[in-house]
C-alpha cells in the first residue's frame, strides 16, 4: 500500500493501489477453447469483518481462475483445457476463514452455446480450495445473460451465503431460464438447480442475491424490467415477484443488498444512467427510483452504520456514490481516483461483474481491470476506510 498517496473521496480515505496481476494484450478470433487469449481480466473482491481482502481474477492465457490472499496466489479452477470466466467471490458471514467462489466454465457439451456453472470453497483462509463442483452440468449455455439472440453478456450469475451457512447460487442460461441451486451444508454439496423465471421468449438476465437479517432471501433479475422475488423458506419457494419499474427502456444489471434495518437497496442501469431505489417492506413496494449518475453496470453494498455504496462502470475507470443515511441522499464522485488504467476497462467477456466489497465497519475494497490492445492487461485493487480512522494494512 502506498499510504503516502492516500486521498479522501466522499468521506473515505483511499489508499494507493495494489497491482494484482499483469498479462498480455492479445485477444484473437473466437475459436472456442482453442482461442488465443493472452490477458488477465474479470476481477472480483471480498472483504471480511477484520478488513482482510481477497481477490479472484482470470488469466485468459492459462484459462483459469486465480485467487490471492495475503500475497499468496493459487489456481482454483485448474482446468487449462477450458476457459474460466467472470468469478464471484464472497466470505462466510460467520467464518472469515471461509471463501465461496463461483464462476462460468466454457464447457461445450452439445448445446448451442458452451457454459457451465462451477463452484469451489476454501475453509482455511484461502490456502487451499476444494475440487470444483459443476452445479449446472447441462447442455445449455449457462452463465449467459441474453438481451437478444445476437447479444448477451457472460457472467450472468451470483452467489450469497447466510449466517446459517446456507449457500445460494443463481445463474441464467442462453436459453432464457433463471436457475437457483442451494447448499445447506456450507458448500459441500448443492441441490439440483431449480428454474425460477425466464424462458426463450423472455430471457432472464443478471441475477443478484441478498439475504436479510431475518434470513429472508431476495433474488433480483431483469428481462428489460427489473423483478425482485423473496423467499422465507431458504429458496424452496418464492412469492410473486415485484416489478420495480416499467419505463419502456431496458433496465439492466440489477444489484441488491439488505442493511441492518432490513431495508432492501437496489441499483440498476437504464439508458446509461445508474438508478437507485429501496424498499422498507420486504420488496412488496419500492420508493420511486432515483438517477444517481451517468454510468452502467453498477455494484452495490452496505455497511452496518447506514452506509450505502454504489460503484459503476465508466469507459475508463469507475464512478462512486456513497450515502451515510441509509440511502436518503448520496454524495457523488465520478470517476473514482486511481480506478482508471492506461486503457479502457476490461471484462471483455461481459460487464456483468461485481467489483465492490464493504464490511460492517465501512472498510471498502474495489477492483478493476484494463486491456490495452497489443500491449498489456492489468488487474488491480483499491482500498479505503472511513476518514479519520486507523490506517489499513495489506489484505
């Protein structure tokens, strides 16, 4: 950490950036798993209650997902014959030494598009990971979030873990369905995936999961309109989904989080703007959505002190908005300093990512990537703490 280069933005003291990985700048023509891709990309980040940070990313040349914690890097996917893309990374709410990692593996098994959803966990603070589990194991194009037959993003998946160690994994497939798999034993095994919504005529895309302090499970997705459904029985059933807004524009990339007051916070993008809304009655109704800033593909998280944090994609770098009032109002800084590289942002396989993590005390971790054609690619980490508190050490 370059502490001397710290600066305060939106009430957060941001530390100097940490480079996680550097790679080439080559993205050849698509030839399935024989494609020549030499770059690093697709970062995801998690932060525990102690302020410890872990990062996952993809090395496209090696076709694998890598994990870094406390300067130690390991290969999690261990599948050099197939591309591994767009991981999601979380910690266990009660066990900071446990990490859950979900990603899209480009396995071609007879369908029109390649893709399966793989999962692995660590129970020893990231020193080792379990052998990957294939949660989807289908011929569908799992992990693809389709807006039309010609256009989709990879990385249409999410993962959440409850205080009771139940783990939830959600994803969509090219054919349009949204599916959910549940583990009741902390990730040792998962139920068969169950369809929740979506079909070929109205494909679901971009699922987001959140768990409230009362253990209610929330699941958001888009079909062009944003839907949110709730489950009070651990994902066994869901009530009728609530439609947040029907504006005629394509509302995309929803993210949800639940705070200590059991308020559900939602962000999504629409017409290249970041939009925010919240519900105080368990997703039965929402306040009128508010435009926060120009941008796309938001990330969202909350702390235990009324903080609501929004991050979003710019062409180069990331934008940030922060509320200290449970979402009543936001201060906006755009772009976030040091979030822009020397080239456009990465995530070349799809912008459905999650680049933000916040712990209960308001310590923040942000990741980004960039791709400079013909030169190089990078993945890096930024960290922040509430201004005025003690300095952060390495993750």
